[in-house]
């Protein structure tokens, strides 16, 4: 496969950044023509990089999921397992609440059609990335017994879908996540010595 020219790589990166913003603002039906205009390229350039709307959405979701997976890895050795898990969950929650369509992608069953390629399956990647954080928090006793990464991702997906059309979906999603966290992993009580 030939390497892309520098300008083609820049166009690709710019298109992804603009597409993420436009999808956040307008959902999965964001205008490809508007994305091209804002990115400063022609619609033919968009089509060259992303032959379909689905290809563009997959690329945007893939970038976000890769970043969240890397963040989970960065947090895996943090001293406070509960704080690490909560920081990662808030990052996932923020992205899922901001990028319309990502919550639906997280509900996709990657095993439903074994003939399809699912190398970028959002739910599978996030499950794999977040599982070590959940295991550490459970081992430390800072997570309610029986809570799984699948439960937490389903919770975040539900929160994102419930707040998608709110005026400030990220703030509302974070508030709801905080309420849920208080139930699944209450902060340890500190005793004051007398």
C-alpha cells in the first residue's frame, strides 16, 4: 500500500477533527458537504478518504475509541484504583455524550454477523480496555460486588441516549454518572480521630 502524501495525511486528520465536531453538533446525519467546507477541502477529497458516511463515522468513532483505550492503559497503574476507574468512566461518558451516534455504536453486537469485520467494534474495544480498571477497583473493595465493565458501559450508553437532546448533554450526563457512581462505588468514609 503506497504511503499517503503529506497533504493527504493533513487533509485526513483535518477531516476527522471537523467531522468529530460536526457529528457532536448535528449527529450522524451531519452534512458531508459542510464538513468539507469547514475543513477547507472539496467534497471529492472527502469521498476519496471516506467513500461513504458510514466510513467517516467509523473513522471518527475509531479515533475516539483508540484514545479512550490508551487512556485506560495510562491509568492502569494508578495508585488509587477507584479514582482511576472514575476518571476513565468520566472520559468515556464525556465522549459518548458529546459525539452523537457513539452511544448507538456501543450497543452494536459485534458477534451478530460473523462474516462482517469488527476490528473497530467500539463496545469490544472499550470492554477490553476498561476491564482491568474494573478488576482493580473490585479487588480493592471500592466497587460494589458483581459490577462489570459491561454494566458500566451500558450505564454510560443509557445516560448518553437519555441526555442526547438536552441543552448541555455533557453536563447532564456527568451529573447522572455522578449519581450512579454514588450507588455503585460510594466514596470510602473517613473517620475522624477524637
